[in-house]
C-alpha cells in the first residue's frame, strides 16, 4: 500500500486507546450501579440506541447534503472551516439533543427519578465511546496487517483504486501515532462523556419540570457551541493537547450547571443520604 507503514508503537498505542475507550463507560456504569443500586438496563439501552439513531443514522443524510455532496452549497460550506464546523455543530446539537428529549419524553416516560438522567447519559455517551473505541482497534488491526504485508491484498480485493487511495489517506494520520497522542484520545472521550452526562441532566429536567423547559433549547445551543469550538484546532496553531484542554474547560461550567439543576430536581423518592452530584 505504497509507503504506508504502521509503527509498532502506533499499533500498540491504538489498541490501548481503543480498549480504554471501551472500558471507560463499563467502569463508570459499575461505579454508578454500586452507588445507586439502580436498574440500569433500560435507560442505558435507550441512551445507546438514541445516540446511534440520531447521531449516526438520521443525521447522515443532512450531513451529507450540507457537507459532502457535489453541490455548490456543500462545496462552499466544506471549503470554509468556520462554516463547516458551525453546520456540523448545529447538526449535532439539533439531532442529539432532540433525540435525548424524545427519549425522556416517550421511551423513558415512566423513569421520573432524576438518577435516570445520569443512567441515560452513560448509555448515550458511553456507547459513543465504545463505538469509537472499536473503530480505533479496527484501525490498529489493519495497521498490523499492513505491517505484515497483508493489508494491500485484503483491501485491494473488490476495491477500486480511487477508494483504495481514500482508505490510505484516512489511515495515514494513525500510522505514526505516539502513545501520548493515543492517551490524549482517551482523555477526549472522558471530556465527551462528561458533556453527555451534563446535557442529559439538562434535557431530563426540561422534560420533567416546566420551570426547566428552556434547558432543552439551551442544551441544543451548548452542544452546537461545544462541537463548533473544535474549529479552533483547525484555524489556529493550537496543539492537540491544547485544544483538548480548551474543550475540557468549556465542559466545566456546563457540568456545574447540570449539577445545580440536578440538585433542584424533585427527589421525593430518594433518601437524603443518596444525594449525588453530576460533573
């Protein structure tokens, strides 16, 4: 496959990164289960399915037509990083937060306890983390096959040259990944899960109590702004670790808001000793 070659460090680092991304939500779920003794299956499953449906399936068509299609509008948007990240952020905010809202409004209608917001958030953000983790491991395995001289034989089977070139282009950034870069990816997932937990609390509150109803559009805007801020790493010479610190800093006030809202939600069904905080 041309000059593409995965270093052994990259393969090991990517496997470790993917494994940790998968393990992270599992560990969080175990901790949450031990702390609350909640029945997690339904809210966690609904969170996972909602992410897959709204963040991947339903968002696919508008994202393609606005960012990837061979049209003047899509080309204009894709050619402007500020505009492309603005559109991508807006799509993520509208689709994912609407999915969250509908999940709490209908699928989890009977789950009125505020702890359900955290359980759902672990499913929503946790499934995304595991999904990306499996993709990273797949890249590592492919990198190992390329190193063994089997990559081109596997990929070339039934693949045209243009598609093969695209695959090589997509794999190239991972070929020389360092352990530090891989661990930074794990940190990014920690930040993302914290964001999903916080937004889940806000949208849950918007559904459950009228006084918090404006938190749904607020969550849409916060999610869109968070994703849009990634543009800073594209248009400015900010190192990857610097961008992740900026994103982490942006999550802090959102998490604090979620913590405040969580404590304000009605908790008549739970003992005082079971008070928890989000963020």
